[in-house]
C-alpha cells in the first residue's frame, strides 16, 4: 500500500491546468500518474482520447452479481494565477501543520487520491473483494467538460452495467460534519443584445428622439423579477419540485447562522425567494441572475453618446424538474414580448446543464423503484460516516451545478453518491489552495469501510 | 485684401489637435497664424496664456459710442484618426469641385476665416468703419474649453464693454437655408456606482440569496422614465420654459421629414417627449440619457458570477431655465430614494453646462429690456441673409450644447448671434471633413453686410 500523502505530493507536482494550452506537459504528467497508479493496483486502464484532454477509464471486473461502482474524479486543475498571492509555490506541494498546500490539493487531487487510496487499502485487505470498480477520471472538469457528452454517448452501454457513481468533489461545511450532496442546480445561460440606432449618436443633436438601448435593456431586466424577489417570467416555477420537510430539517441540523452569512457576503440585507431563508433559497429555488452588462462608454470622464448597442449576460440556476431548454424558451419569450418599439433584439446561446436530485432511502419521497444496490450504498455510507466521524452525514441539496452528474443520470440511469471532502477554508479556485490531511485520513477510512460493506452485501 | 481660400489652406496645414500633446507645433502654428493675420489687419493682438492652450484676443478699438462686437472662434481641431479613411491627407488641404477637404475645414477654420475675411473686406472698404471689434479665438474648444471659465472671470470687465457676441460654429440644414441658432441645451453629467456583496460571488453557491447590483441598477434606471417617455424624476420639468408658437412655426418652415430622419438613424420608431415631434423634442425638451453601463463579466462565453459592482453613466440635456446643479440634485435624490436594501450607492460627479436661449427682436417673448445694439444686429443679420441667400434665416434652438455661450452670458451678460455655416455633409469630427466654398463666399458677403449695417446705425 502506497503512502497517500507522498502520492498526493507527486500528483500535485504535475501542473495540469486544462484551460492553459501551454500546460500540455503537466496535463500529460497528471494523466499518466493516475493511469500508472491504477494500473499498479491491477486495474485495466484505457486512456480515452477526446477532442481536448483524454479521459482515464480504469476497470476492475468480476462476476455479474457483484456490485459495480463508478468512481468519478478529475485530474485537471484551475489556473494558479495570481501567482504572487501564493505563500508557497503553487505546484510545489508544501505541508504546514495538518494541511498540504498546492493548486489542486482540494480540487480534486486530494479527494480523488483519498478514494484511490481507500480502494488500494480495501484490495490489499481483501484481494478477492467481490466488487466491480470503474474509475472515470476526466481532464476537462475545470473547463466545463466539453468532451464529456460525446464520451458519455459512446460509453453509455458499458456504464449502464454499473450500479451507481461515487465521487468526492463537493464540500464539507466544517471538519466535524460530513454532507452527502443529494441535489444540484442546473443552469441555462444566454446573452441578450439590443440595438437602437445604427451607430452611436450625439446625445445633444439626437437626444429626446429615440429609445436608448441601455434604457430598453434596463426596463427589460428590471421586469424579470417581482419586487418581492420572484422571477417574473410566465411559467418559470411550473416544474419546481416541492421541498420535503425532511430536507428543511437536515438544513436546520446544519446550524445555519444568517448574521454570519451576511457578514461573510458583506451585505446588510438578504433578497431571497419569498418563503425561503437564504440557505433554503440557494438550495431549493431557481434563480434568474445577471452575470454581466455592458453598453456605450465605460471609460474615465464622459462621452455624450446615445449608444447603438447594449447587452446583458443572463443565467438561470434551475432546480428539479425544470428543464434548461424549456426555461430558456420561457425567459426568451418574456424578453421578446417586452422589447419596445425602435429596438432590435438578438440572443446568443451559451451552455446549459440539467438539475439533479437523488433521494436517499427511507425518506417520504424516496422513489419506490430505487435500486437496491444504491440504497445499500447509501446505508453503507451513512454507517461508515457515523463510525469514522462520530456523527451521521447530512443530506443536503447544493446551489451549485455539476452538469455531468445529471448527464450521467440521463444517459446511463446511474445516480451519484457525493461524499464531500473539501472545506470552505480550502481556498478552491483561489491562491493558497490546501487540503486537510486529517480529512484525507478520515476520508480514506470512510471509503474503505463503504467498499467492504458493499462487498459484504454481495449475495 | 488677402485671398480667403489661400489663407484657409495655410490655416488647415497647421495640425492643431488640442487633445494631442504631440501636436504642440501645429497648435503654435495655428495660433501664430491667426495672431499674425489679425495683426496685419491692424488689430492689437494679445496672446493670453492659459494652463493648456493660449487664447488669442485681438482688438480694434474706437469711440465708446460705436457698437462693439466680439467675434468668437477656435483654432484647434479634432484628431484626424482613423487616417486610413481619408481620401486626401487630413492636413494637406485639397480642393475638389466647390469643396476644400482637410481636418478643421468646417470646424472651425473655414467659418472663422469667413468672418475674418469679412472684417478685412469691410475695413478695406471703410478703414474708418465706426465699429469696435474684438476677436476671441480659443484653442481648447475640441477638448471642452477647460481654461475658458478662468479666462472669462479674468477678462469679464473688458468683455462687458462689448454689446454682443457673433460666431459661426453651428450648422446650416442645407445649402439654401441659413439658420440662426437661438438656443442650446445645457447638460449635467454624473456616474452611478452600485455595490452589493464585497466581492464577486459564485452564482450557484450564493444565487437566490442577495440582490445583484446589475438588477438594482436596471430597476433604478428603468424607473427614471415613464412608459410614455417623460423623465420620471420629481420636479424635473418644473423650470422648463414653454415653447412659443413662433418657434414651432420656424421649425415647420424648415420642412422636416420624419421618414428621412428615421432612416438616417436606422430606427423604425421614435421615442420623444409626449406632445413633441422628434425635431421639437430634441430642441425644446430636456432628456435623461444613459451614455454607458457596465458591470460583471463582459467577455466571450460565460462566467457565472454575481458581480459585486455595476455602474452607469448618466447625462441630462437641459433647456432654459433648468439649472444643472438643481437638476442633478433632483435626479440624484430620486436615485438615492430608489436604491434597494442590500445595495450601496456612490455618485461620481462629472462636468456640466447651462442651457442658453436668446430671443430675436419682435417675438412674443422678446425681453422688454433687450439691448438696442443686439436687436439692431439681429435685424442686420436677417437683412443680410435675406439679400445674400435669397430667403430669410430661420431662428431655431438646437439640441446640442456649447457651454461657453451660456458662460459668457452669465459672466458678462452678452448674448450671442450664431450664424451657422457648416452643412450636415461636411463630416465634422469624421474623416474627409470638408467646407463648401460657395457657403464661404456667401458667408463672407453676409458678414460684410452685417458689419457695414451695424456701423451705419452708429449715431
């Protein structure tokens, strides 16, 4: 059995920045690192070429009656800039106290290696472990997984043979409380472009004559929410699932603190969907958000123009069972209906992702046809977390989006168990990213127990 | 008497771009050109140093009973770029047909030289012309006349000795119709900055929790107009002067064409102050306009942030008797009252200028105490225009702003007679600027007649 911390250091040293075309060598190094590591554990490794960065697919087969888990992770990392804000070199792993510093330490190299080490340990303890395992490790997560849909379609049949997906790419609220993420928001994004006159105009000679596209844009954007904070688009909430009492109860157990949250954000008032506190609103309700706006003169001083053009970037976070294309159409229709005379409208489509929810066994809304292996895996996870961390996990939906989880569900029917392993203070996507080695140790022990427990349930 | 066209060529050859610090030699050349020209006509020339570019003050004195006209002009020009769009070199004057091409040909070197040539001719015809003349020729007009207020305060006493200001820095609607501009809009400008959270936030983790400053900005901007196109700020129209029937009548004589105007702008609907057609709205009504807007992510693709900040650049065009500071205060108060909870507001003040109006003699709203010399000058101008152009001038207010005209009025009490000499097709501030030499010839003759007529009225 390898030393997980030493292996993690080796992994971090490969600067695998997927978005940086100059980081080709680091990408190859990280890919080969995981391929070799899994090969050394007896896995059959396949490096699946894609248009951008390859996907590592590593398989341990077995009898058809054995449970089959797909363990997801990614070997790519965010860019490390601004480099001058790092206290230790971004790609020279450094241990200080119980933390290891380096880009990717927490997202996702540490958590991924935690699961690989747990597999290694379980197989060392029982080389004949009756469990089929497929590692699916991509290299484009930090750039939006552009090749994933194509891969998924191509490998759908093979993936459908598995029972569920297991991954650690979500958060722990604090060092003592494990969260199993059981829901993610989807999203749909597009840009709105408005055009008034055919060119920028002198605001003296022509001011008072025509509609300014910035004014039209402001009027349209302002119309998209009601004063009390709901999205003002016909049918926007039609497909939103009710929140079940047990979900609010889980959140209450988390011990949320509105004052501390407002201080963290630097605001003096929340603005939520009516009837939902901020913690609930971000998890259970959809949004329509403006990510950017631009038009006319934005420099120092003044330029007295009536601009010809203005635009806004819009995104909606979606909850089950909202469909991205349906919601986008409703929002676009609302905008189209509100464009005033004298203004031309154009949309630029951006990407999208479905929302996702999985209900653990024994809840009021657990599907009657839930797969027995998935239910068993949830119970095994609950039990292992309780033993290792001293308290049971919480099941929480999260406000963020991991579109591949919903894609996997749609294409293969597989649900995901998301065991969070990074902490708010781990500085993901920021300078001085780190990973807590106590969490790593506990994580390895948790996953090890889950694997044994799953295998023990084999008939 | 010099050849006006040859002199204009010489004038244009000096690249006097006031905003370009590399054009120092061109600025000095143009300044010395006018100084020497006026010196050669017997004027006492004073070059008044300022913080940026000097002002040429050239005086022809006489008896206190003689009328005293201040002739305004500017020797600086706009930058000439993009140079590749010029069909002839920008600073190599070129005559094609009845036009002279070159940067500054129409704004303002041609019209200014027209008036200088008229003075030269009148003085040649009558060296003892009983008329006091002061040329006031600045070099910062194209950069907003930053030194003018200081100059004005310092020379106020001397300027107050004059009777009125005469200038040609406004437009003719077409080659056959002279317009005397009798009103200009003022303006007030400022920026609005809104801040939500203390930094940009992940729109998944925090979306649905707080108010987006782009949304707040859109709501505020949208609130600043009523649906029918009036500015929705309490008291905004309080001081707006009524339009007199004769003013609408003058506009009707202009023969305006809404279809042609809409085509020129490239719009399919106008949006004016209710009760005013587009030509009236731009001249007689104030505006509140958005010159620029920005916030959040504006690049290609997407970035799912809730931005911390958003801003807009606002300008109001004002009509008599609106005061810039009063209007700015009213708009700022309205904005302040509409900022929602959770959003912080900041204003950045920009510049301002008063509106201006002068009423020709014999109108329903002509001031009872109008100066007899001003009234005489208006009549002389009307008569000269009628004789030279074959039809009387129209008196029109314009939508643009020339803040120095209102400043001169405020500080010295002097009104201005604005005889337009450039045409819409002269391409001011654009490549291939040109000046119509037939207009120049007629302009010289017009101003020559005005000067003789004024002098003839001397008791």
